[in-house]
C-alpha cells in the first residue's frame, strides 16, 4: 500500500499546524488541508453535555452549560440552546393565535392547530401572506440577533455557531398551515400557495440583508425538510417550480454578504441534489446512512463540488454499536471523504439522548486523532 495515501491515526511528521475551529471549518469548506477533520453536531444529549461541561445539565442553567459543552467537543454547531422543562405547552398569539406548541426537553411539536376546515386554511394563508408582505426587520430584532451571537462568543469561545436556519418558505408554509391543508391547497389552489411562498421568500430576503454578517458566523444553514427515507416528499416538478428558484435567491443573498451555505434536509435527496447544487448550495447535511443517499455515495458522485457535513449514522450505529465500531466507521468516513471532499464529521442530524456518552466520545476522539494525509 502506498502509505502517502493512507489516513493514519498516528502523528505525521508533516502535520499541519494547529488551527482554530473557524480556520478548520473554512479550510474544509474550501477543500484545503486541515490539522484534523472538524466535528459538526447538534447536542441534544444530557449525558454528553454534562460530561463535556464538567457539571450536571439543568434547565435553569441549561443554555450556559450547553454552550460550554459544545465548545469543548465541537468545531461548529447550529440552533445552540438549552433544554426546556418537560410537558410545557405554549399558546401562540398574533397571526398564530390559537396554535398550541408542546415542549419536551429537547423537542417540540404542534399540539393543537386552530385551522380545521379547508376554507379556513385558505383565508388564513391570505392573512399570513399579507403579514409577510408587511413584515420588516426592526432595529430591536437586528440588535437582539447580534447580541445573541456575541453571547455565544462569551459562553462558547472559539465555537462556530451557524447563522440561524434560513428557509425559502416551504417549511414555514406546511408547518404553519398543517401538512394536510398544505397538500390539498397545492393541488386545488396552486396560485394561492405560490403567492404565499413568494411572500415568505421575500420576507426572508429582507431578514437576511438585515442580519447577515460573516464576523458573527461564516456559514448559514439553509434548509427545508423536503425528503424522507423513501425519497422526496414533494414531486420533483413542484420543487423545481416553487422551491429551487427561491432557494437560489436565498443563497445568493447570503453569499452577497460573504457567507457560505450548508443545505439541510433529512431523507433521500438524490433525485433533486443536482438541482440544489445548481441553485448554489456549498455543502449538504446530514447524509443519512439508513437511506439510499449516504455520505459515501454523495462523496463519490459529487467530489469537490460540495462539502459534506454529518455522515455518522445516529439512527442505529451511534446508538447500538460498540466504541470500536464507532472508531472504525469514523476512520472509514474520513478515509473515503476526507481527502476527496471537504468534510465536517458528525452524527446524521443531531445527537439525542439515546446515544451513549462513550460512543460520542469515540467519534470525537477518533476525528481529532486522525490527520488526513
């Protein structure tokens, strides 16, 4: 074997100089040498957070503790926050009046949706469209956004926190009106939905130009969950007509401020990925091993066209495998993808409480010990 082409866990005699997390993730995005593969994840695991923070996670101090833990084991993350009290329900106001959100530790969902009939959904979409058309980012919103990122810098020094997730409109649409109503309206009133999606996109563009700052973060997570394990949740024709062009505008806006775009959607994107690349995505996440769209296939097909984030299966492998099996998988991902593609390694989406602490430690320690040669 040509040893110059191996990925070795041993220290190289020509090891790249130690980098900061920001330098490391930017180098990986640009397919440049790194001292070790950056680790990117979303910590939603009480045991992991408590271990890396050096104190027990509590709801009261959860944000601070989660920040300290993330800075200790990650190079980059998104949606940095603490846990909420179990069983808390939140009644929404304003345009969402009557919607009830249920919060359980690290997750939330719509517990009650006030829209029951299709005519009500149509009228609500019209009101929401008018709301989007009027919305402007206030000085209070802009200052609050910047203050939050400065707080990240104080509590998680060195950690790169991606700009808040940025969507061209699909997720806000089907989440707010409900899947059933959204699906029917797309079929029965396509012009109504198209007008709404355009208003959502324009609203997001105004927000981007108000808060985008590469000094706060060099990367944003652009997103929409448009796929599941069996493939796309919408027809390719609908996505190419209503989603992809607006995604391209969202990405262009972020890039005009010098910020790169990591696109996130769960599921199998293989049928639409070429379109997403043409729309300007710089990277893709999470690359699930349990679908026909894993990090190995994407790396082989798209090489240096996009960087890759995630790749280590959290549905089964990180939950049930041994520490040694985790180490072997991390080495395999780096051996396969670390040289030919930019890589941020981590779980496929987020690290939940089902993952044993020892397995996540194995992931982090292995990634940090390997120098891609």
